C-alpha cells in the first residue's frame, strides 16, 4: 500500500491531488497550484484538530491526517470506480 510506504503524512500527497482533480478537472495548470495550497491546509488543519480534540494531550498529525484523508480517498475510489487511480 502506498500509505504504508509513504507514511500517514505522505498520504496527503496522494489524496489532495485526486480531490483537487475532482473539483478543477484534468488541467494540470489548475491541479498543481490548488494542490500546493490545499495540501498544507489539510496538514495544518489535521494538526490543529489533533491538538484540540483531546486537551491537554494531543493526537499525532499523522493519525488525524489518516482519519480525514482516508474517507476522502475511499469516496474518490467509489466515485470513479477506481478507473483514474
């Protein structure tokens, strides 16, 4: 599995471009800049939620990223029936 190889934080690099493609279409002139902005937003959001959700402790950003990104990835696979992935 790519997630096992890249790690849960590297999973952002797999999910975000595919999610962006579903919004912007197949034009890489749009996919690249939107991915460049949304990947750090997803990671930062995951880190913030992980720090706030179990105060005074925290959940690692990698776990939060997997919890947020995995449903999106499953949705993308089901929506496209795996053809584009």
